[in-house]
C-alpha cells in the first residue's frame, strides 16, 4: 500500500506532464513544425492532461512505445505519437489502476472483503456513461 498510495493520490503537475509529452515526441520522427504550430499542439496536450498526474503520462508514453494500447477502441498508428485524447485515455487508465488498487487495499485493511462479480453477471455500461468514465 505504501507504494500505491503516492501514485493513486498524486496531484496533477502539468509542467512535468508536458515534459513527458516532449520526451515522447523526441522518440518519433516528425516533420519540422513552426513555433506557432508547436505551441498550439502543446496547448492541446496541456488541456488534455491538466488533471492527470505526470507519472501516469509517463506510464502512458511507455505503453504507447510498447504498443500496449488495447484500451483504446480505435486502432492507432503506432508510427506516430498519440493524439491528446489517446494519451489522456492511456494516462487515465494507468491512474485508475493505481486508485483501484489503493481502494482495494484500504478495504482489506478495514476487514472488508472484495466483492467479485462473475463475468456472466456483469453488464456493460451505457454508451452515454463511457466518456465520463474516461472510456
């Protein structure tokens, strides 16, 4: 739990998150962009990632480089850096895993057992709820 809590409860740090985006762009060759175009592009990433911890953005970048992007419903072209929404979806997925693990640990420490729902009893959330859940 001591390892998960700092990740799950991390505060967003847009400056560090954008530095992680910059590292990701250095990994992929790109046509040279004007300064104005680069600024607009970085503003889009900043808007997408302003409420996500930087560690989650870094983890999302690693997943992109490894091709571990099955959480994205579209089939992204991994020859290019992710779009702001794609990177956000991966970062939120990473952060959600840490928050879920911390929640489970805390419940176990309180003596509460984890409720396991068999797959056949699970239902898919309505499509209207997916954007609010980061999906």
